[in-house]
């Protein structure tokens, strides 16, 4: 469990840098983070199932400008890691497990936003010597400050995630051991309500003909693939 937690926290820390510090290639989105972490721990399907829930719920709340959005990168990494580690120990339905892990660790999105704020404050202190280095055209110092900022961001995220993953694994494992079997089907059904709510929220915020048309095309295509493939 320790090795898996360390691996997940390391990957999560690297992907977390994509939120603000480097790249911003959208690999920090839950729909990407979940499968990457899940695949690294041996269960791509669980990672995808968890990532979808986090993605659709906060799809319209990206971290733009000074707005600190709920940190779904942090929470989806933890939720995926815990779900995969637990499923490697106890067999449980993927969708039901993904929903339980999502509900258990969704509040971490707001803890992650506090870490984002902490990182921005640290970056603000580094910006002063960075501006001086740029004015003096001191290339080595600029590179050092840049690397320092990346290491700081990675460390903040990784150090926070590692113990949470370990503790969360223990909690979720004990929860599954006492979970009533007759409620598993209810969890599997409830899993699909969150993507539905997220989709409706997205449509309500972008109610245009083109958006609605794309939604209908996606829905019809999904039904046709299910019926004929």
C-alpha cells in the first residue's frame, strides 16, 4: 500500500503542476488524471470511472485568472488511488466503488484550493528576486528560481496527498467490509446521476443551439453504438 500511495502521490504532484505552473495542457483535468493514476496502479477502468465524476461536476469552473477553483486534480488523484488500492484488496463493483470514493474525497477539492492559495503566496515571494534576475539578465538565477517554484509546487501537493491516500484507503476498506450488499445496486444506479447533473449544469450555463445540437449528437451516437456494436 505504501508503494502504491507513493506512486500515486508522485504522479499527482507532477500533474498538479499543469494547473498553473507549467504546460497548462489540460492533463490536470480529472478525466485525464483518473485514468493515468488508475493505469499506473493497475486499474485503468476505476480511474476513468472516478475521473468522469469529478470532470462533469466541475466542468464549467476552470482556474482562470485570480479565481481559485475547487482543486479537482488533487481530489481526483486521491479518490482514484484509494479506489484502486482498495479494489486490489477487496473485490467491489467498479461503478459503486467509484461513487463511494468520489463522495468520500470530494471535499478534498476545497482543501486543494487552499494549497493552491498557499502556492500562489509562495510564488509571490519568489517573483521579486525573479524580476530582479530578469532585469539583470541573469539566466542561471532565472532557471534556478523557475526550478525552485516547480519543486515547491510538486512537494506541496505530494506531501499532502501521500498521508491522505494511506488514511483514506484504511477508511474506505473498512467501509466496504460493512457495506450492505443490497445497497450496491443503488450505488451503481446513483453513479449515473452525477454525470447527468453535470451535463445539465453545463447546458444551462451555455444554452445555445450549437451546444444543444452537440449534446444531442453525442447522446444519439452513444445509443447507436450501444445498440449496434
